[in-house]
C-alpha cells in the first residue's frame, strides 16, 4: 500500500462521480439497481450502510488517488446512509474513515473490462472482502462461470462455492433468480436470508398479501355457506 499524505488529497467536491463509460447491455444497469432498491426495503430501518451503482471509488492503494475504480455496484457498512445528510457524488475512502466497500459487483459486458484480472487486483489491494462477478451472457467466451463469488482470504481472492452464497460479515446471501412477476422473465441477482430464502420485492409482498386476503375471504364465505346449510343464519347471530 502506498503512503499518501492526507493533507494533499482532494476532497469529494473535486472528484468526478464515475468513469463516464457508457454501458453496452441492459443488465449493467438493471441488475445493480435491482439489488439497490431491494436492499432499501430490507434495511429500511438501518442507517449504517451505503450502496451505490456505477460510482467512482477513490482510494490510496493505487498509483494515483485521483484515478478511481468504478464497480457496477458497491456496498459499505459502518458508514452514514447519506454522508452529512447529503447525497454522495463519489465514494472517497479517506473521507469515510478509511472504510472500504465490503462488497463490489461487476457485470461483464460485451467489451471485457478487466473483471477477472485488472479490477480483481485493484479490489484485492483495496481490501474488498467480497467480489462478485455476474457474467450471464459472455461466460463461455471468458471461460468462467456465469456467477462467481470471490472472498478475500489471507490477502488473496478465493473462488467460493454454493448458491445462494451466504456472506456472514454482511448478513445477506446473494444468488440468481428469475423474477416471477416480471413480464420479461429476466434473471437477476438478488438477496437471500440465512435460511436461503429469497427476499421478496415490494410488489411480490403486496401480491402475497392479496392472495392471503383472497384465501381468507374464500374460507369465510365457505364457512358462512356451511352455517346456512345447517339452518344457522350468521347475520342474525352477529
């Protein structure tokens, strides 16, 4: 790790928020944002986390602290949900009490972006605990699996087994699923609990509540019908 004088480091106001490289497939936007919006529901009562999509991470472990690494998504724990009550423009490690992201995600695109070599090295040097690579379209080209989770062990990344994969330091599991209510039938990455059950989206929760209400109403109507068949008028009993 390079020694950098903190007094000479730029502030977040001076730094750009991303690398301005456009995505070349829909998954690069949809998948990270799906994780973000779902996490906002799961952790809606917590204020000690930050999840960002396509945001520059500035750090002092590289050659130039003004050159960011830009994951498709990042998660940090133990930081303010909104720094000083404001929206972050970028994630600047030296302004976050040296807390580095515990989780980063890269969605592989048509144009390889160094996910398996250059970026992996950067995240390893930075000390990111979990590095997830999602490669649903080009995994055969790259000779990798469609979904890979790497954990930092003794300073090196080791490919993990199991899906969904449980991350105890985060308190979440991650894995793939097809969205049941999606008319396009898209596959996404999503969060799981410790029992391996997928966290439902808000839409799915509302749909489940409607189904339960419908079942309860049907059961009530069936009970009332049985009572009437026995000569009992429930309306008079109430």
